[in-house]
């Protein structure tokens, strides 16, 4: 299976990317082909809402989203990786998701498999409620086939994350595919 992992943390060696690394290790051990797209370091512009694409592309903006679009459309699975910022996706990942507009129809008809990996500082029982809801809505609207979620609460730093159960859970999710 071809998997594109979309990382979005401004901290290249931060907690969410640590979880991503473990997922990738597990997926590769199972023989899957994994490509990583680093949204935090890519040249990405916000959706202008101009509708030049007509929801079927191409987008009028010339940036790295064209590369990611091709990677997604050639893949069987997409994994969203984000730190939890004010109970939602990072701005970097949200920019990517907003840009799905330019190939909304192709993405919806594809029925791509997806997974969500999140690292959050706190561990209140309500911490992941909103991001879970947003992801559920994306899956429903874009016909994504959810394969699992790693909701890493109490993962505010790399050392906190390393001491938690979540790196192993991310690895096992990758191995389970």
C-alpha cells in the first residue's frame, strides 16, 4: 500500500513527529511504501476561495500543494499528523486541508484510507473532543475510510511522549495496516 504521511509540526523533532516516526516504522516493517510531506516546511499558500479550480483543479496557486495533490491521488492512504493547537489541527495542516477544495471531487470519489495522529500537552478527558469531531466530519464529507487514531494526551514534550504509551500505539497502528 502507498501511504502519504502529512506532518505539520513547526518542531521537526517534536512530539507529534515522534509519533509519526513510530507509525512509519511499523508501516514500513509491514512492507508499505511511505512518503512524508512536511507541511510545516513546504511552500503552501492559503486557499483564496476564488473558485478558479471549480473544485476539480488545477489550483491557480503555484506552490508545493501540487506535489502533495499528486502524492495523495497516487496513494492508498493518507495520515494526518499534528500537534494539538487550541483543540484543533495546526495551521500548517489546516492549510493543506483547505486546499483539498481544488480536487474535492477526485478526493471524494477515491475513498482513500486515512488515520489521525495527534500530540497534546494536557490530558483532560475533553482535550481531543473538537479535533475528533473535525476529523469525523472530514471523513464523512470526503468519503475517507478511517483506519485509526492515535490521540496522544500528555505528550507535550518529546520526553513526555517517549515515556507514554503512544509511541508504541503509533507503531502498532502502522503494523496493523
